[in-house]
C-alpha cells in the first residue's frame, strides 16, 4: 500500500531534502503536495487526503500547531519536524507522538514512517493529538496527562495520579494511586526529564517520585521515604539535601 504524504516546511532546501529522502529510501511513500506556510498548508490539506503529514513546528508564518487547530478532525498521521529542542518537544513527548530532529536521520525517518503505517487505533491517535493540542493551547509545558505506550496499547494517565516511577532494566514501572502498575519500554531517565517540572524528583538510581505523595521522611538507615501507598523508597546520599529543599518549596 502506498502512503500519500504532504510536507509542510518553510525552508525550500529542507522540503526538497525530505522529499528526496522519502522518494529514494521510503519507496512506499508518495509525496503528493508540499506547503511552506500555515495558510498554504490548510489549503493543501483541505484539497488532498494524505496518510502522513510531515509538519515543521516552526514556520515563518506561525507554528505547525496553528495548522492542526484549523483542521477539523484530522484523519492523517502527523510526524513533527524541528531543528530545535524547545518546549514543544516536551509536549509532544508527553503525548507519545512522533517527531524528527533536523537534520533528519534516515533510520529515524524510516522508523517513523513504519510506525505511522502500522498504527491501528485512530481513536487513540486522536486522543494523543487532543492531549498535545490542549497543552499547546494553554501555552503550558505542564500538561495534565501523559500518554504511556505499554505492551497492551496507549494509556492516558493523569500526572497527579502517579506516585512514583521505578527503573526496571531498560523499562520503567509507573506506580499509580489506584494500586495499579504500568510497564513502559523507556528508561527512567526519560521520565526524570519529562516530569521534573511537575514536582517529581529522582531520589535514587531506581526511583523518580512524586514529591506531593511523600508521607514520611526518615533519617535512619541512610534515609528513606514512605510514600502515600506505604511503599518505602531509599534516598541516595547525594540527593538528601536537594530533596529537603524541594520539599520545603512545595
């Protein structure tokens, strides 16, 4: 099956480079149109029915999210492209959506195309887009929900419902207020970075905790915490002072 693609990019060189990469290395993708501005993109997307849209986040006439706001009920996959690791990337990661950093790596491009091809649940995808757009429309880097890709599918979790994240090899376990646990195939470091501005803190090699869910702090035995679910979390010696300061700021 041939996937129809639209490229939205304001730099001509970047447009042509991506088009060439798709034509040469993604033979099952056909670029049916390109646009360089928000207005042109909205017009193109109203005429064509692409399967995939490669959407530059920062356009000279606005931002890529302006395009999505003007498209009612988008039926295409979006792969964001950007040259900058800015706040929008964090919002995209919270939604578990795909993005490519420029200059675009060929392997990452091919992986993104394949993921778009194999995505089955369009309702889940729309919820991911909704989660992203709500964050962007509030002008906030503090979304209320995070989308977690588990072995069973996508889970949309309220950030306030997370008690702690625990390293489990190359995976991360999310321990939730309802006593359930979700296993996600990403390293704990990923969530340390994402959740840091939501009153989460890494207190041990194995744990990132929700500071609001700390019930007790004990200095004995090297220092440990009791969380709201009564689980015990040891504290790394080098994290003690930072933890105490963070708790004072809550």
